[in-house]
């Protein structure tokens, strides 16, 4: 998969919810590290992470871990990767949905991610951590709203431009294949593939209803593997659609 470093997709509003979520995740990780030093990893990760077997046994008590687990991460690399994707793709989805609806999409995608991972791993005593499922919902929404937006990616030592549908589609395909291949195993390993799948499908299906009549806006359209030249202007959705349909 290409490593995304930036999207060429302007916004009209300041994405303060996206930045607030990034700050909350970073603070959550720092608090997690501090508590782990004091009380031990098993007490903190096991206590505040989402444990499928425990959630099913006592959902009224364990329901809060669906939320707390979304702001915990297994490592600095786990946190950095998630925040990179949220930073690149979150601002445009927030701009399209509005701040409140965007937050709702994020949280609902996280809920769907927790449900999907729990359903395929009912008796697991392992804790699920991370914002990956919620961010997967943001990716699902992005591919619906901006399938041809140019994404600048690092491919070995080269920076190339790829359409959003390819970058996100490859990411989802890899997660789907990995998830299906893990079915039937005693342990699904360290990556919650079905959380990614569940969150992605939630964002994919929810974004259109949540738009609520908000108007389309101008955005760049992918036109080749090389990054667009400086000074290139966004293409109007209506003008682009009219040109495409000629």
C-alpha cells in the first residue's frame, strides 16, 4: 500500500473536531502510559480496553470500555499511524458533514467497529485498543464523498499522486483479506481487522444520510500519477460532472 502523506482537497471550515480528536488521542495515550507505570499494563489495558468476553458477560458495566478503548493505543507507532490517517482524511469529511455530524459519524463508526470485532471473537479475553475503527469510518465516508481526490503518497523513495478510491480501496482490501484469513484461528493476533472492516462499512453507509442536504463543494480531481502543478485550482463538482457526462 502507498503511505499517504497529504491529500489535495481544500476545506472551507477549520477542522477543530478533527484536531480535538487528535489531541484527545495523544493525551489519552500519555495518560495510559502514566497509569501503566503506576498500576501495571494488565490492570490498565485490561481494565479500560474493550474485552469481548467481558463485554458480552456484563454489557451494562463494560459498555464504557467501548469509548475508553477508542482513546488508547498499543504503541507510539500505533498512535502515529492512526493520527496520520485522521489528519489527512478527517478535515474534509468534517467540512462536508459539519462539526457535530462528523463527531457523530466518528463515534458511531467506533461503536460499529467494536461490535464487529466482538461478534467474530466472542470469547476473546484480549483487550482491543485504538481509534482505528472510528478512523476507518472516516475513510469510508471520504471514499464516498471524494473518490477521485488526489492523495500524495510515499512509494519507496518517490512521491506519487493516486486517487482516493485506490488508496483507501487497497487499505480496505488488505484488511478484508487479512480478516477473512484469520477466521477460525484461536487468536486473531494483534490487529483488530474486523474492527477496521466494521468501522469502514459504517462510515460508508452512514455518510450519505448524515449529509442532510448539505451542498456539494469544489474539490481537486485526480488526473495522473504525478502531483498536480502548483497553482492548480479545484474543479467544481457540478462543472466536472457536466464535463464527464458529455
